[in-house]
């Protein structure tokens, strides 16, 4: 059981690196799409304020889906594998 704990801790460290990298990658993609929308629609007003307002909403959704996809699914898979093989 102690070995499983060590594997889970090392896995969490690796998954945290993956989470941070994927978060910034997906956030930059969302930012590029919003900048494109701004240019195509020809909106008046402050561009950065408009983008920042919408990127915060998108970042919230990104965080939730990444937490599920990066942390929950692999850890459940690890524990299911251990449970099934024992």
C-alpha cells in the first residue's frame, strides 16, 4: 500500500506539470480566438478589457475540464488497475 502512495505522489507531481502546461496552452488558444473575433466583428471600445473579461470565463471552464481530464481520470485508472490486479 505504501508503494501505491509513492506512485500516486509522483504521478500527482507529473500531472501538475501537465496541467499547468495544458492550461496555458488552451488559454492562449482561447485568447487568439477572441482576438480574431474582435478583429472580424470590428467592435468598438477597449480591446484588452473585452478580451480579458471573456478569457476569465473561458479560464474557469478550462480549469474544470482540465482537472477532470488530467487528475481524476488517470488517478481513478491507477486505483482501478491496482484494485483489479489484487
